[in-house]
C-alpha cells in the first residue's frame, strides 16, 4: 500500500470530564485534521461505549478508513476493545494505535495549555506510527484440558473441586504432608464462630476421593516450561518413607516408635506441642498417612534404631529406602494458591516474644483453642493455669513503617474472635489494643459490637512495649503492657497474665522462587501481582497462569474461596474454548544479521529462544514468546526485532512526540 492509499481516522475521547477537564478537545481535533494521511477526525464523550465504537466501524466501512488512532485512556484498559471494533468492521486489528491522553496527560498535567499541547504531541506520534503498521495475524494454540494447582490450602482445595466437578483433570500439589493449609489449624472462624474443621475437612475428604483429582502431597513444583495451553511441569515428591498406597492410617507405627513420648516441637502446633519423628500432623489429615522426619528419625540420621515402627506396620508400608521421586505432567493452565506465612513476632523485641514464656502469637493460641491442639482446647499459661487477664495486641508486623506498611486485613477480626473465645474458655478480663478496628465484611461490625457488649475491653493506641518490670504492687509477677490510650490522651500500664500478638500476613518464604519459575510479577511487598486490580483480579501477566487466595494479598476465608472459584472459572473458560489466540506482537530473528552470539537466549525470561546449530542462528518459538522485547534490546547486531515494535515504528512515534 502506497502512502497515498493510507487513510487514517483519528477519534478523540472526552472520557466524561476525566480528559476534557484538562485537555481542550476541540483544539486537538483541529490539530489532528492537519496531520498527514488523516482522512477523518471525530470526538465523542465516551469512545469505549457502543456508540463510540460504532463511529469507528461506520467510518471504516463507509469511508474506507484503513488506519485508526484513538486518543483516550490507557491501552491496558481498552486497546482490545478498539481492536475488536476494527475487526468487526473488516479492518486488521493491528492497524490500530492508541494514544494515552488520560493517565499520561490529563491526570498528571495541571496546566490546561500544557495538557492540550501534550495531547497534540501524543496524537501526532500515534498518527506517525500507525501509518507504518503492518497487518498481523494472531496465532492459535490448543489448550491441554488438565490443570495444575500449586497449594493445598482452602484456596487450592476450592479451585480443585470446582474444576474436578466440571470433569477436568486436576493435579493438586501441596508441599506439606497434608492438605488444609493454615485454616486446618484454626478452631473457629469469624464472624459466625463456625467450627473450622467442620467446614474444611469435608472438602479435604472430597479432594482425596474425587476421581478427577490427583493429589500430590509432600511435593514441590521444581520446573515449569512451555506456554498457555501447553505447560510441562516437573514435580518432586519428597520421600515420606511410608507408602501411601499401603498405609491404612492405623497409627500403630507412631505408637510403637522408639521415642515412647513425643520430644520434638510440632510444626503444625506452632511449636507448642510435641511430636515423634514418625507422625501425622493432625487427626483429620488428608491423606491420613504418617511421614517420617529425616532430621529427627534415629535410623535416618545415624542408622541406630531398632525400627520398631517397621515391625509394628502390618501392611509393610514403611520403606526407609524411599528417595525423591520426580513426576512430569502436562497441563494447559496453572492456578497458584501458595498462601501466606505469619509475621515473625520475634522481629519486634519490645513485645517480648521468645523472652517471656507467656507471650504467644495468635496462631499459637489458635492451636490452644483447638480441641486437637496441644492443650486439648484449653487456654493455659506456661505453668498450666488459666489466665485471669489477657492482652491482645493488634497489627503486629502490619501497618508499621518499620516492618510492613500494608494492612493484613484479617487481624482485627481474628483478634476479636480470639477475645471472645478466650473470655468464654477462661473467664479472663480481655484487653484489645488496636489502632483502628477494620470490620468491613458481612456481619463483621455486628460481631465486633457484640463482643464489645460482652465485656471485652478495647483500648485505642499502639503498644510501646511488653515488660515484666513492675512499678506498683499490682504489677508484681505480671506482664505489663505499656500503651498510649489515644481516646483518654494518656499512657496506660495494663498488668496481665498472658499477651497474644496478632501477627500479620506475609508472602511465603519461597515466593521469589515461584515468581521466577512462573514468570510472575509481584508487588513491592512481595505478593503475586494480578494483571489488573479491577478488570483481571485473578489473571497474571503470564497467560494461562492465575492466582488465588492469600498469595495475591491478605484476605479472609470467604474472599479467598470466592477468588479461588473465580480462578477455576477462568481456567475452565480456557479449557472449554479448546484453543487460545496468541498475540502476534512477538519477536523474530533476521537471520541475515544474526551472528550466533546467543546473548538473546540467556536473556529471554520465557525460554522462548533456542539455537539452530545447522544454520548458526537464534530461533524464536512464537508460541512461547510473550513479546517483552528483552531480546530486541539485548541484540548487538539488531537481528532480533519485534512485530508491532519495529525500530522504524518506534522512531516514528518518538519523532511525533518531539516535533
């Protein structure tokens, strides 16, 4: 197509007042009419609306417009909208360019004259660029109908059951010996005080029994390669030294272990309870199969054990020769539901955790309250007595400039829940030290007021320290909570028997490894980042990979389940489609310029580039390329180029901005 044949349509959006308040739309329209190859210029209140899109469709069909520029908001929001409009009108959707005059102009430029001139420059740049766009065709990839879910907490369980009930094959990978996650450790859930186990364990059992779910516990995902619809995954199953297919969960091996009494801190009980080297984390574990800790088992550490467990096991399920087993699976989509870890309270030494024996974390108290926990459901001091006074300190590690600035979202409500349960079980005076009570969920405010009306005290102010230094007779032998009461305007010293630290939520320790393996983005706090906080809250920047639950940010159980089922729905939508379109703005290699230096191969974050030994040149796999442009920037000979971002297109756009 010659230059004389190019007919560009320019459409300027008011975006209500978002753009029109700062940019003089009429001036931009008149300016656009003077640009080369521009055949028609129109403006409209909301170009993204149906009438706005119909303006474009009508001009393409009736006036022969063969290039389109829309000056509006961010391409992230509506580029696909306008591409679809071009496609409906019979125009190749990649003969379209968007000029962002909202986020990059109207919203960040105070002066009207400056904003208007900036908008003109952006429109000119887009017109320059679109004139040398080329027609591109989308690729297509078949979708493998299998799904991998990483993480077996409530999010992973919920997503797995939705997919499996729809007839989808699901691989559910959990790195612990049992599924259930943190929710399995809780006693009750707020605000209804439902039994956590009563809600969770039927779902856990359903996962184990479902014919469409392959459960891989005590396992970790080691490698992921491929692309949307065709991921290849390597999973490492760690040896539990007990064969799952033979074990009947009779507990005889645990009872007959060389260690007559449990000696080692139980990870599941947050260090409060004890366990043996061979153990089942909790009675409702799924699978109900013991595993042997290689760090504490006498046989595995020193070969000095009579192996009473082996003798006791009638099904011959114990096998000390077991080693890492690698399983490779192929899936079309991946759901990441790796959850969270709690803040390490010892990082705030002034609160006394680890120094004073009666300072506990909220998770430790959850285990005390649980009937299967180390105290059988009783809240006890280190001396075995019930406390007569308890302090609960909110926001430990959250909303703190020194640790995590963000709100962990659940601490207020679970602190109120713990206050209610502790008072119920012990009759103690309970003091809540809070910054602000955030009770935004359904029935949360009512629960808060109910607990307050039952005699639980709420003191507004940040705690300065927890000390055992007494300044009065009533403080002798007590832990003293020193805090500013902002409502009374003075510092208060409250003597108590027990202190509970309501610790915040943090990303998992291996979140960076998962992020790098799956090519995900993360927030500045380390949570996995969704593609868009409003329009794509479960999708990620990597096509075919979704996030669910607290790995994406702190949230309560209902929100976690809702997001998990939404992620399952997104995965199911891809599977039912059967194939997916691949964006054509991918990299390619100009073989005549390639020197075979292989720099691009090492730089590609998606593993999309290989080396053709016969030709001596790099080769891009179009299905795996995500169009990030890293190889283009790194190539010293300019052999690597990218469709829709060719050098001449970029230069034309820059020239338009600078003129």
